[in-house]
C-alpha cells in the first residue's frame, strides 16, 4: 500500500518549514525571508502509529506561478495525490492569504488550515474564531505558533482524524459568464479556472491531451476577454478576495489595530538611505571582518592548525606511517607534501572548516532577523544597472558563504535572464567564505593590498554585470518583495542551521579534498604534475607569479578555497612578494568556480551555458590578473 | 468653438485613423450627411481633408481630435474611479462630459486622477501637457504610488498593468483594489503596507498601483 502523503503549502515566509521539521523531526532550513525553501523536501512522520510521507514545498502566492519555485510547488500539489494539504498562513495576514485557501478548496484538495504565527497576530489584537472559520470553509482550522511548538499536537490530531468531507468546489462563485464557461468546459473546474487565468503551462498541457476541446475553450476565452475591460485573471482574483473578506466578516474575525513598535522603528531605520547603509557597513564590518575574518580565519585557524594539527596530529601520524610503510611512495600518499593527512585533512579541517562555520553562523543571524529583504530593497536601484533586481541580493550574499548553494538559490529570480546574470556573477566575482576567509587572513596586515583587491573585484563585478545586462536580450527585471517583520533569531535555530549547513558542506567538500590529495599524489609520482605545472607555469609567469604557484592553481581548479589555502601557505613561507600576492589573489578570486559549483551550474543552467560561462570566467580572471600586473610594472609600483 | 456633433465625428476619426490605422472614413461610416453642418464645419475649419470620398484628419484636426479623445477617456476614469459608476452608463455620460471639460478643466481632472495613462477599458489616454510636469504637489484624489507622499494613506483604486506577468505578480501578493494601503517610503525603493504586511517594489510596479487617497 502506498504511504499517505501530507503536503505543506502556503505563501512564502509563513513558517511551512518549521511545521515540516516538527512533523518529521528532520531539518529543512528555516529563516526569516520569503524564498528560503527552493527545493521540495521530503520526510517521514509517524502519527498515531500511522506512517506518512511529509512534503515541504517552496512558498507560493497563488496557483498561477510567477517564479520557478512556485511552479515546482504547484506541480507537486497537482501530481502527488495528497492525503491532506496543510495550508499554513500567517494569521496577521489572513485576509490577504485566505484566497489561496479558497483556491486549494475549490481545486477539490483535502485541506487543513493552520493559522500560524498567532503570537504576532495577538500582539496586533487580532482575534480569530477557528470554530466559525471551520463552518464557513468546511475544512479543519487550527491556530499555531510553529517556532514554539504550539498547536502541533492539535495538527497531528487533525491529520490523524482527517476524513474527506463533501467537496466545496463552489466555495467561490464567479461572474455568471465565467461560471457558464466553466460549466460548459470538459476540463473540470480547476483546469477551466486556470485556463481563464491564461496559465501557459495548463494551456499547453490541455492542448496536448485534448486538442479540439482545448481549441474551442481558448476561442471562447478570447470572446470572453472582449466582454471585459480587465484581464480575466484580475476579475477572478478580485472575486476570490471578495469571497475571502466575506468569509472573514461572517466568521467574526477581528482585524486588529496598528501599533508602532520599537521593532518597527528599527526596521524603518534599516531601510532608510543613510541608516540603511550605515547598518550595512556595521553588518559587513562586525559580521564578516571581525567575526569571520579575525575570529574564524585568525584565532580558530591558528589554534586548529598550529596546536592541533602541527603539534598533535601530524608528527605522530608521520612517525607512525614512516614506520608502518617502508616505501616512500606509499608514505607520500598519507603524509609529506601532498599527503591525505598533511594536505587534505589539514586544509579541510584546520583552514576551511572554521572559516565556513563562522560565516554560516553570521549568515544565519542575518537570515533569521529578516535583514535580507531590507538589503534587497536598499540595493535594488544599484542592481538594476546590472540587469538584476534587488531580490538577487539573496543569492549574492549567500554566495559569499558557498557559491554552490547560491547557484541553486538563483531559482528564486523570476526571469531566465536574471538567473543567467546571477549565475555568471557568482562564478566570477563572488568569492566564497572559505576563499574570503583565507584572503582576509592573508591581507590582514596589508590594508593597501586589501583595498586594491576590493576595488578590482568590485570593478569586475559591476563591469561584468553592466555588460551582460547590455548584451543579453530580454526585459529588465521587476522588483517586488514582501518585507517580513524584524524578528529576534531563535538561538537554537541558529545553531541547528549552522550545523546542518556544515554537515552539507563537509559531505560535499571532504571527499573532494581527499580525492584532490590522492590525485596530486598520483600526478606527482607519475610526472604528470610536473608536466601540468610546466603548462600552467607559462601563463602564470606572464602574470609575474613564481612558478610554484602553478601547483596551487591546479588545485584551485578543484576547489577555489583549496587554492586559496595553498596561497596562504606560500605567503607564510615568505615565497611571495606583495605584488605577487595581489595578482595571485585577484586571479584566484575571479578564477573558475570549484567543481561542485560547476556541477550545480550545469544542473541549473544546462551544459552549454555552464561551459560558456566557465570560458568567460577563465578569460576574465587571467585578463584581470594580467592588467593588474601590467599596471604595477608600468608605474614601477612595489606594494 | 467646435460643435458637439463635430467633436463626436473627430473622436471617431481619431480612433479609427490614428489608433486603428485606417486610411480614412466615408460619410456613411461617420454617419453624417454630405454637405450637412458637420461636413461644412470639418472642411471650413480645416480639420479634415476630403479626398475620393474619404475624410482624413489635418494636422490641426488631429490635435483637436486627440483632445476630444483624451477628454472622453479622462471623463470615463473620473466617473468610474471617483463616482464609482459602472458599465454602459459610464460611456454615455463620458460622451456628454467630454464636451464640457474644456481646456484647463481637463488638466485639472488629469491632476486629480494622478495622470492616468489608460481608460477603464484599457486603451491609452493621449498624454496632456500636465502629464509631463506631473508632481507630488498637485491636488490629488487618486494617484499612482509614484505620486503618493510617504506617510499618505488610501485605498487601492485600480491596478493598471499592460504586462500580464506583472499584473499577476502584483495580484498574487494580495495587492488588490479595495485594500487599505499606506506608503512608508519612496526611496531607494517604494515601501508600502497592505493589511499587516510590508512590501518593497520598484518604480515599475509602483507606477501601476493607483490609490484613492484618504485625507
């Protein structure tokens, strides 16, 4: 027998993932901004001894999708044949979100309505009578405060007791002429409504299934359109809203009053022109520079590397291996220059991990307070010049953590053009946290180089953006975003989220690190490395870099952070001049994304596009390094 | 002064020749008599040319005709948005209105309505001089969000988006006519509140959301 499915659906940023986590005991990322969940998450739940599959979907505003992840969410609801659909909404915005409940009900889906975030609604004086709402809607209704676990037992109970009731497909009655069309149409109420709203996907699907009937229907719609001055989708949305408001009136919902709270004042400050940029500066300075740069890349790396690895792990391991394995070549696999332990594990755990961990922690705080949508609102004007909307700030900032994750998040952008530009910029000019941390550590005593590096990267970022928005065809993007209230992060969520991302990162990174170690070892012993080094050496020398950076760039192809860590090593060994440091980190920052990001690019943007982007990135990174070196030489500048 | 009947004829000529790209219109199409009073006025005032039985607009005629069309469509907006009239009634009343709204008054009404760019049926309202120098200082009853001052409140009157996806985007957020709205900020992006949620949008969306202001 098939397992019963529970689908969690609703508007963005209403707490669907919190409820998913509570039902399944697993962890889907929870944040305070619309669009945290971009993939479908599946988990299992046991309620009253019965096994269920629980599906968490990305947020959507209505059945007619605007963005990619809304499309994904809708298709899940249509294709999975759920036992129940748990519609989660933000109680303080019930009037605006109830129309979606009506859509679910009129689609004949088995709905349970959860009025979530009741604490904020109550603070606004909103009172909701679930009994009356249940009568009006004909579906189970309950209140909850997901983050505090309130109402979840009740939800489980309602799921366990759920019985399919009579269908309320006619909960909203539309204009007589539209109703007449729906009545006549052979496609059923749901599909007919979507046809009226000119949903391209449904139109295509129905044309394929039943061409003659679909053609007639489309012709009828053309006729109908002429009878109204407004688009049909507008009329439908309006009537649904009227129906929702009427239900709320009958159910005696108190709409609450306004309060100017302290959080509201802070919120406005983050979005005002001066206050906003000042707060942005504080976030960058304390979050990135002090916390990730100094604490993560400084204190933690120092401790793990010098105390843990150099003193307590590497000597005994080397000693043990040298005694246990008599052959030099076998010893080299584990220790010495390219050994698994000395290179792979040390880089992964002592250098990269502390940096990534501190970044993810800071990022979690930024996410959970609700700062990101505010930043998006501040920066939209600037991003428009690069063909992006303010919304793209979310993948960009996330890219400062991990470009692979960020490439996946470009899904939340609404046009193909925007997604392409964002993918390019992520691959080119957004260094990931591991890279950034290492670079910060390298440049901590060299403020001039740090400043030049910042300028160069920003120039490349802006130029690449502006150029691609000029070259790529398509409409300029439109910016809209719901701005959630500023909230205090829940400490436990910060830790769980950081931990989950670390776990993801380790699973992703450690195998690559180890494989790279082995590959380097093999290449070293087969003289392949020497050959590769000779090949790469030449272009590097034209950039004024010493020959032995070749190894680092070869490793950097596998993971940028790996390469950066190699540079860090060389700098500490005093093998690089300041000019060389600048050129090397410029190229390394702009250079090819790591293998994981490349794979994600292929997955999200298709092979051809991904390879083209990679080509552009390679050329631009070396060209930028060349130009920087050229300018330094011409003006005989020694940094 | 051009007579009301002739203005009606001009309106028809503008719609069919300038907007629908027809070559010209015959007496029958215009429902006027050969050598009748309108016929005479059109030619005497050099509003049209008559060639091979087809009326065509002259430069001056087009200016006058455009003005009539503009007044008609502004009147329609006024009747639907401010007086809440619906349906056929709007069209007929607007036909009468257009003759009363003489120059100056139409600009006042245009300001009052926030310089709308389309009539309630979705066709373009020809731009007037006032639309070029539109500003927040005007006396406004209805205004697009771009002409609302931060701190002002109102009810959403209508959403005018030619682009289907954009309209879908706005509607999906639950921003629909009849909802209470207040503008919080207009720089660097527009920030407004509907119900208990705040939204940030760019100028592109803000210019399509028309608000009936509440003082």
